[in-house]
C-alpha cells in the first residue's frame, strides 16, 4: 500500500506474469491516485518515484504521462507532477452516465450468465476481499475492473465494454484509502457476490437495483461522503 510518499515500495514487488515494468508502475500509481493514497495537491517527481519503485526513470515517466492524459496529474514546470483535484460535479456526471449504462446491462445479463463462467467471477470477488485485508488497493481496483468489464463482455457488445471501461477508468474514488478495514468497504466487496447470485437466479430487476447501489458508492462512501 502507498501512503503519501513514505510507504512506496523500496524495490520491485512481484508482478503478475507477463506484466512489464511500465505496466506495474502505471497500475500502482493509478491506484494511489484513484484511491486517494496520493492526495490531491501532492507533488511527485520522476527521480524520486524511480528510486522508490526500484526502476529506471523511463517507466515512471511513461506512467506519469499516461496519468496526465487522464487528467489525474498535471505537469509542474521544473518540479514534477501534481495530483489534480477531483470535482464533485465531474464525479456526479460520470456516475450519472454510468447509471444509464451499467445497471441496464446487468438486467440484460440476468439469467444468461453461464454457470461455468461464474467461478472466475467468484474468484475475482474473493480477490477483492483478500486485497482489502492486505490493504492492497491496486489489486482491489484491478480485480474490480476485471469483474465488471468481464461481466459486460458477456453481452457481446464491444462498444459497450469500451465506453464503460473508459468511464470507470476516469472515475476517482478518493475516499477509498481512508476506508480500509471499514465495514463499508467490506460491504461493497460483498456486493459483487450478491450481484452474481442475482444474475445466476435470473433476477434482472434485483441485479439492476444492486448495480445502481454499487455505482452510487462513487459519490458516497468511495468519495469520502456518508451514505444514507
């Protein structure tokens, strides 16, 4: 886990099979920004991050430039990169568009999730619970993305997967870092198992409702705000 700049890894950590240095650095830096571990306003530099990650400057610079394209950081001349603020209006608009797409998609998928496919999604849901216990938000976020986009892929609409993937990739969840070991984060992880139950049972309305609740966390718990 990354906390500010003090708990960055001092050397390379085990990476998924086939993952490049650039991909690993990008994955971990993205998770730190998205989750709020690297708070808005934090200034980071390529040389410092390269030392902390135990890599050369190249994969760090490439990862930061990718984050800049997503407006997660902004270049500061002769200083480095600063983590940008996330506006409540932008967060609300992203959630609104996602609500138009993702809940109806789960409604359509209900009753059509092949039982033999369910096990891999159970594994991803379990990985999220394990990641929470290990305070590993990078793994949590990656498993969450694979879970939801994987389910959407089963509908056979590549454009829908691309659009939802882009929207999810732009969503900042700056309250996550402060929610580790909380009942709310554990509850949100359990919702993935509940969604699978409803899909397998053919409960379209229930799957759609749960997905609306799940996305609602992006402007609630996961953004550092209380939910009713």
